[in-house]
């Protein structure tokens, strides 16, 4: 399954907000430096969908706030 994600890095609180049409707004405390925010996004999405982290990967948008993630089966 693919989902579209809008990331707010450097936020005060971490949150995963589901939007219509397989879209999510994710806030992470990590700064967008050296992949820290991307790593935290993967962790939060894996936890939200209850799958291992290795089943979640960023397909598009490694360096932008808008990303497309692939979520595999358990």
C-alpha cells in the first residue's frame, strides 16, 4: 500500500493525523538533518500501521516535506 505524507519536522509534539484518500500529516521532533526526521517518520508510520519498520520505506521525497511511503505486509 502506498500513502502520501506531509511532514512537519522540528515540531514540539509528535503526531500522526490521518487525512482522506490515504494521506497523512506527521509531526516529528527530529530536525531534517542527516535523515533523522525521515527515520522518525518511518518509525511512527510503522507503529501506526502495526508493521515492522523494515516494511516501511520512503519511495519519493527523501529531501522534501511531501513524501510517498510504501507499506508492506506484516
